[in-house]
């Protein structure tokens, strides 16, 4: 239960004369300054409550100004784990809005403390524990901001009705705190975020002769696939012919990768090579699991993207293709067990496609490469990324498999007496298998719980393995 503590400098149990001597100044003008404060301790976000402050006692004189002060603190923890077989960098942070909305004025003050945590992480070490070479835990991240404003009698600008603040009782000042998390990194990633916020609210009443000079109102509020373009337009010559299509399939693999593929080069005995015709397609099978571990409902917005690049002679970029998708929705407050299901959790399986239209490479320098190199080696590069906006208290588990297919044929102008047509080589359609790193990821997801340091509990994530493997 949230606790609110208050201090009342004018109600400390002393005789009335002693109190007057402590808070009154200025002689016959009987001017007074009365300050009070209320504290909301650090509490898991999101929350809203009332800070109870004593009213201004009209027997002290005529109220001339009211000053409000707000100090807001964000404290949180972030855990990140790289699930890719290669090193990567992950960026993360927590942001909060802590606001004071006094009666008669609406939202008067707000602070927006932020804490960030970035890390260079090694290749996945086989354990989702947010530690070791591939993981990091950032605990007790803290930031505090403070603002103040004053309403003065007779000043222009926004006005404050003083009636709720005059009397011998209390006035309730609504205070609220919300938090959100942001994470940016690879498609294979596990993360958790925890956020709490606290506030201190102060109110100062002044009678006329003790009002600060300059008066007035002042506020300091914080406030589908992309198609590749033809690299070169192939020369169109009468009488040209085309060799059989060679196809190479790169099986699904997790993580960002660059993989070589080999083809049979053009047989110059057939004639004069006019162009090398390449086609690249790629796909990403992504699985995203989210869970709201906070006390209030919250929204999520996750962007997933992938870029496939085809690299030619000397690593030269021939062309690239990519796709992206946005997943968004609403998660209810946490209730139940940690299994990414129910109204407070979700698991989404999605497929991103990349498709590159035919590249007809007629560059003379490249044509020599396609003719003279045996075996002919090209490369495909796949880079995936994730950017997530989550509730301040949330868990995330993302995994992805990227695969690609490249086809190559040659357009040529035959000699007058060409040899027999080039037969399709035994590896005309070849599949390159998945590496052992993917098996390591599956083993880790199946055998280890995604650790929740919030209460020291662990969640099983075997369902993610089933989502990835399809059964």
C-alpha cells in the first residue's frame, strides 16, 4: 500500500505564540510564510495518488501567493541478453513522467527523468541469465528532477482558484507517475525492465508583505518489401541465349550473418558473355513474446526489420532488399504466472519477406569475374534489428531465423559453332545447412528460465522454442 508522509511546520505542538514567532515576520504587517510537503515513496509504476497538504489558515492574514514544488525520482533496473551467435550492441532506457495537478489549475508541474543503459555484448553464451559475456544487468538506475512555479494574486497568465487552499483542513493534490521502456538491438534478444517512481510535493503560502518580488505566474514543465534497382541495364542483342538457372538456398539461421555461396562460372567456350543475371530473395521467421509485469495496463510498439545484401566481386555491393513490420497492441496489468500468455502477455509469430528483382550485371569488369573465377563465390549478408517501446515494467523475448535464396544464369551471344549447351551442374539447387549456433539457442530457450529479478522468480520459455520450431 502506498504511504504518504507529510510535514507540518505550523503544527508541532508548541504554544500558539511560539508558532507565530516561528512563521510570522515583518512586524505590524503580520506577514507569514507557511511551507508544507508530502512525500510519495518509490512505488512500482504506473500509479496515481493524492498528496494531502494543509490548507492556508485565513487567520494568518490575506493569502497573496501560492508556490508549488515537485521533485520526481525514477528508479529502475534493466536486463539484456544477446541471443545472437555474434557480438552486438544493445541500447535501452527507462523514461518517466511524474506530474502534479493541483485543484483549480490542471497539470501545473511535470518532470521527465530518464535513465539509459547501453552495452556491447558478446556472442550468446548459452544461458539466458542477463550476465556473463552475452548479458548484462543494470540495477538501481536513478534520476531525479525538480521544478517549481508560483501563482500570485493580481498577476496575469493562467489563474488558480484559491478557495480549495483556504481553511483549516487539508487539500488533496493529485500526483501521478507513468513509465515506459525502450530497447533497440538485434532480432535475437531477451530483456526485462522494472521501473518505480517517487515524488515530493511542496506548497508554500505567503501573505502580501512576504511575497517574492516580481510576482506573476511562472512554470517550468519538463516536457512490404523494397525492390532493388537494376545495377546495370543488360545489353539486348539479337540471337542471345541464356544458360540454365543455378540456385543456392541458405537455410534458416539466427543472428546477423554473412555467408558465401558458390556457382559454376560462365563457360567462355559458349560464346561472349553479355550479362550475369542474379536474383535474391530472403525471409525472416520472427517470434516475439511480451509480458506486462506492471500494475496498470500499458501499450507496446515493436518495429522489426531485416536487410539482405548481395555482395559480388571483392565484396562489392550488387544490390539489397529488405522488409519491416510493426507490431503494436495493449497489455493488461500483470496477473497470473510468468508465461507470456493471457491478457497481460502475448506471443506473435511473424514472417518478413525480402524480394529482389533480377539484377543484370553487364559491367565488363564484373563479367570477367563471372567468367574466369572457379569456383565463383558470392556472399549474402543478413542484418536484422528490433526497436521496442514497452511499459516500464515488462519482459521481452525475441528470436528470428533468416534464410535466403540466390539464383544465377548467364546471357550470352553464342559463337557460330558453339559446343553442346552447358548442363546444369550437380549443385544446381543446393541447400546450405543451418549452423550449430541455432541449436545452442534452442537448447538455452528450452532448458533455462527467463530470470525475473523482480521477485526472484523464473519463467519457462519452452513455448518460444515450439513457436520457432513449429511444433
